C-alpha cells in the first residue's frame, strides 16, 4: 500500500498573455488504503490533480510523494499507478482476454501466470463469460469492467479513476459503483475518484476533497462535509437540493437577538447570542438550513406560501415564499399541499447554521 502526499501543488497552463491557474497551492494527503473522492464542478482542477498524481502532468510548483519518496520527476510507468478514464479504450480486434493480458505480456510474465492473473481479475470483476468476446460486441458498462480488470492485473500502487461512470446508464452506474467499492475494500488499495456527482462521492469515498477554482475548500468525511460544510459553496453544492441560504441582518432588541430581512423575516437567535457576541457580533450573516430540516405542519411558528411543488420519488420539494425569500422544504409525499396554499413551517434551532455574509465561511 502507498501513501500519497501532494505538497503545495500549483499547476499553471499557458503564458503571461493567457495564463490559466488550474491547481492553486493544493496540499492533500491520501492515506494508504483509503478511498478518496475529488468532488467539484467542471473546471475546478480535479482531473488535473489526478494527472499530476499519475505523472501525466508536472506541477509548476510543489512536490509529490509516494510514502517518503519524492516522485515529482518520475515518469508515469515508474510510479506504477492505474488510471481509469471516462471513456473505455480497448483494442477492438482482439478478445477481452487479450486486452486484459496486455500489461502482463509487456511485463514478460509467463503464459501460465498470465492465464491465472487474467482469470482472477475476470472473476473479481464478474466478466469471465466475456473473455473470448471482442469489445465491439460489449455494452459500455461491460467495457468499463474490462478496463477495471486490465488495471487489476497490474497490481498498481494506487488506482486513479477519472469519472468512470459518467457515460453509463443509471442502472449500470449503480452496479459498477458497487463493484468498484467491493474491489477497493477487498484489495485494501488506495483509490482516488474524480467526479462531479455528489452521490458517487458520498456513497463511495471515506474522505472527500471538495474543490473549486483549483483549491480544496474542505477535506473531510462525507458525514462532516454534509453536516458541517466549511462555507456556503459547499453547503449549496452538497445536498439534493442544496442548503437554503437566507441573508440577514443581526439585530439586538433589549436582551433578545434576531436575524431579520427588509421583507419582514425575523428569526430569534438569542440562544446563539453569546457566540455571536464573541464574533463581533457580525452585522450581516447567512442563515443556512437544509431543505429536509424545514418542518411543515401544525405548530409552525412561521407562515409561507407554496409556489411550486417538485416530485422526486417518495419525496416532494416544496418551493415556499417566506416574506421576501424563497425557501425549499423536502418532505415525504402524502402531504396535502398545493400551489397557493399557506403552510406553517418551523426552522429548528438545532439544524440552522450561520455563515459570514461577506466571505461565505461557516461561523456557527
């Protein structure tokens, strides 16, 4: 097993006239045997980071370490990494068996050893029945499985996967996602998985690095990223739908403290007064609450107008007009609400978060 450490990596493309900062002073440790997700929007630097680990790109600044070895100037072959890309590329004129065997033949393995290693990899991936088939006769999901088997036989130090499920249909995506996790657990190998799909990252990874504009904004467990996002970008990016944000002014009235908006929204945060006082208190904050934490029904201390309803399986998303703000509530189907209805809602105190309105950083 191999520990990977990226030490203050920067990658710049182009020259002074047209300079693109793809990765910006990124430091990341991938512990040995860990499944790490790189998650973020398109163009945030995920794939560039992966290519730097593989050796396909050299950093403009910074160093790369495998265990305690500086591999910054090593060629990809010497690093012994296995990279799986979004589009499965196989030789169409030879069988699945021969495609999988190619790395072993290049390494001068004996024929008996090649047969044994190909057989084992095919069994692990579940493609034994296709060994004598040529790739053009296979669907995309099976071709991607062949690529995984081809990487397995190499016994790499680390697996790097660049959005390998994006082109697959939903059913195949779920099946292969499960298979990838099974492989990682069984082999106890480090895997780095690039994706813009939060479901893939949250279900597969032990730790997730949220990236944007070449930087890592938060590197933590899926639970912590979901429950304690470092900033409003992560809070919005993670979740289906993302977190509600209400920009408010902080107002003191006697011994009470409230969050208010010009449109009439008012929320009692006296229970957070001490913590807010320690911070200044700030004049402007963003109140955050996840849609699934907005409570609908009798006893609600606020009233909102339902303006739209979305159905997503056994859940519905209510779009609610609360004074001058739009709030989304995610709840079970069966609730009798229609557009135009006035519904009581509650924003539970234990579920709210406060962010700095200027920087977006988490305050409380």
